C-alpha cells in the first residue's frame, strides 16, 4: 500500500478542510485530533501503517462513556466490550437502528455535559 500514499497525498493536498465538528481518534496512535488538515494527513499516512486499536481503546476509556460503531458493525464493539467493559457500545447495523443510535448518542452527550458541569 506504500505506493498509494504519494498519489493520495497529492490529491488530499487539493482538498479544502475545516476544523472537525467533533474530535477524531487517530488509529495511528490513539491521539484526539480536531484539526482538519491533520486528520486528512493522518488518514493518508494510515494507508501504509498498522491500526493501533489498542491505543484507540485506551483513548476511548479516557474520554468516552459510549461508542457507536457504524456499518459493517459488530467486530470493534465486541473487542471494546471485552477490553473496556465500562464503555457502553452500540453497533449500528442497519437503517432501522438510526433512531436508537441517535438516542444513544444524546444520552451519552447529556452524560458528558453533566460531567463537564461537575468538573467546573
């Protein structure tokens, strides 16, 4: 896949990016990223590098009370349940699950807001 990196990097450099609306956890090192250009650069570089799911799970444990996996869903939430059982998971497997996923997301956002209020 290394041969794909430079052509993709050239294409990615032509894309206008913005700050992310929500933080992204990099599968390179588990870092929390919000800068749009850095996110895109990391995606391009990731093509020829291993995914560090272990580091992503550590970051999730530090910053999240719930995680939604998008289709095809099931494998990563299964790994997360075993490694970090304190995080609630949701596998979005079909269009019928979207309403439940939204409710799950709102519930965890409300919880995060309460934790922020308690910290301040």
